[in-house]
């Protein structure tokens, strides 16, 4: 994940990497329960925008996707919010 930090105002473009993202999957980035749409850049890269956050500090971020009714969730990575 690049970058691993952003302002509490939100709006940081965050790039997530994986071995393979498929076009036919509904992909979301989740910032500690807050879902944001992911934009597929290529088969190994997606981009999300960090949401506004109430206070500075680390939050877990993970990717969820759905295909043919099957849902999957990635391992979380910490994202640090600052003012």
C-alpha cells in the first residue's frame, strides 16, 4: 500500500497491490469498516481514496471483493491518519 499515511481530511489516493485483481470482481477498500470504491488500475493494482477520519492515529485497511456470490477479504495493513 502506497502511501501508508494521509490527512484526517481524507482524499488521499491510496494504491493497493496484489498478485491478481480480476476485472469482473466488485472491489472495495475498507478503512476500519468504512467502505470506499476501488478503481482497477491493472491486474495487480487498485486505487482507493481515503475517507475523512475523525481523529489521527492508525486504522486497519483491507480489500474486499465479490465474484459470483463469493466474498473474500485481504489481510489488513495499517494506514496512519494525521492532522
